[in-house]
């Protein structure tokens, strides 16, 4: 490696999440703040958050039920 061109490496950089979780990693920044981490991300926790904007999910479900009812009627 060339001298004096690389940023300093902090092997014990402190990471703080918005959820309150704190952990230590290696980084070129000494302190970092993040909005989401593995302790609060829905993929890792299994708690999916469904954000319904303007009732789009409800409209989709209603349309899905309507389609299922039409298909059921056609089979009879």
C-alpha cells in the first residue's frame, strides 16, 4: 500500500442505530449512525411492516376477491 493516501482505519468503530442497538465494527469512520440495522429490519426480525398508502392494499385485496368470485361463478 502507498503511504499517506489511505484514510485511518478504526478497528473498533461504534455504530448506533435509530432503534437503540449499538455494535462495533471496523470502518474508516470512528462513529456512525444508521436508521435501520439487523436488530430492527423486518427481514431479519420476521415482523413485516405493511405500510398502506391511500388504501392501495385494501383496493388490491378487494379486486383480488372480486376476481376470485368471478372465476368461481364461471366454474359453476
